[in-house]
């Protein structure tokens, strides 16, 4: 891929880059190619059902700024996706701020998406405000899941979505490989 990404955010196990000159698109990076392939497959299927942002590329890598120099380096494996608007902060007195099991408006929207994913063969176990957002479809804003990494699922119907990637996976870049295997 020939995109250049500007670092925007990091989840607990992935990174997100807003793409230069690509309005409304970003690159979601993962710890390994297996993780990226799995998330790509899940998000693509959920996007077809209007439960996730659109996916615009195959799994690959992009050029990103290096944290330690002025050079550009290759990112981790990932794919280009539609940027979703995040859920707004909730000011409901019953909400704990993360909108998990609180009965607030965000909790209701999250529950809608989680229930729809259950019906589609996915048990989502990481339901909190930070993992959901909105995208525009047919002139309406609809709630969607934005975190589709394997750690977010308790059960996946493998006949539909394929096998889980190795949960012990880590970055497969040469620097991490040397760090994890110093004998090399």
C-alpha cells in the first residue's frame, strides 16, 4: 500500500493512523498479520451487515513516522477502514462513564450492536463506550463496533468467520523478533 498514516490513537493491542489525503479513512494496525487477517474478516462481514465501519483494503502495511527519528518506517500489519465517530460522553446520572450496564443512552446503543453480533454468530465480551461509534448509512447515523480484535470475542462461529489467531501473538517485525529471540 502506498498510504502515509499520521498516528492518531492506540487501543490496548492495536494502533490507528488517520490517512493523509484520504478523507474519512484510517489505517488500523495489529500486533501480527494473523490478528490483522482475523479482524479484517470479522469487520468486513460486520460491515456488510451495517454493524462495523467499511473496509477499503486488503491486509497490508503503510509508511508511518518513526517515533525515534525523522524517518518513515513500515507499520504493523493492518488495513484501511472508514473512520467512525466515537460515542459521545454520557452525562446520565446512572452512567459509570464507560456506559457498561448503566442503562444510559450509550449503553442501549451498545446493547443493540452486541445483540445483533450475537445473532450473527459472535459473542462480544468487550462492550464499553470506547469500542463503539457511529457511521453514516442512508443519511442516518447508526451505531457500530470499532474494536474487532480477537481479544474482544468470547465465541466466534468458526464456520462463518474462520479460526481465532494465536492469542499469544506479538509483533513480527525484525526488531521484536531479535528482542524476543536474542539467540538469533
